[in-house]
């Protein structure tokens, strides 16, 4: 990631997540990208998004573009 010390990254969980611990966490990195990880596996894989890509993805979610994937 964009830091030599991953513990210095400020991870956030949505206030809509509740307390069950099965959430995703996001972090804004110094280089402008957004990091996303599974809160139940914080040492696991981290996905990195450019801000524009994250914006498009969130807008698509809001527009229902992925509603067919859930039942």
C-alpha cells in the first residue's frame, strides 16, 4: 500500500454495519487510492481502487446495477 507502516492506515467501518463484525472497512490512502478489506480478516487481501473507480462503483450500486446478484 501507500505507506511503509500499515498500522498507520485509518480504517473505517460504515455506521450502518452494526456490531456483528461482518463488514468491509475502507481507508483513504495518501496516494489518493481507496483501500477496501474484510473486517473479519484484517490481515487478508486488500483491494485498491482509484477514487474515480470507487465513485463509479458506488453510483452503480445506488442505481441497482448489481441487484440481480442478490436474492
